[in-house]
């Protein structure tokens, strides 16, 4: 498998960041007009709570994954096995995080009155 150069990775990452920024700059005025100040505040508050649960679900898996994949980078079978194991761990922790999020949010009727 041919490896991409660092320059190509830098350019692709730059394009990704610039395009995400431009989409945000174009969409935010429209979203602000449609939703209004109070509803945007509620959405951002909910977004913050959800991000806490997503951080819990990750529990260091990306850093662990980089280390483990680097150990077996030359063996495609082992690399596939490690990738699938990491995916299963992330899937299970994400499901647990979302279940606990729903258990926490459903009794609170704050989020259902937009």
C-alpha cells in the first residue's frame, strides 16, 4: 500500500478545516434567525451535556488505538483484528454512554420544550 506524504496529509487536513469553518460561517446566520436566542441556548446546553457523555465513551481509545496499530502496522491480519477490537470496545462504551444519557435526560422535561 502506497503511503501518502506529509505534505498531502497537511493539504487535505487544511482543506477539511477550512471547509468546516466556511460551512459554519454560512450556516450560523440562518440558524440564528430561524431558532432564536433562547432555543440556541438550549441546544448548546444539550450539546455540551452530550459531549461529556461522548468523552466518557471514548475513554482514551484513540490514543490506545494509535499505539496498538503502530505495533502491528506491518501485519494486515493483526491490524484488522486490532481495529475490530477497538471498534467493538468503542461501540459498547458508546451504547453505555447513550443509555445513561437517555436515562438522565428523559426525567428532565427542560429539553422537550423548544
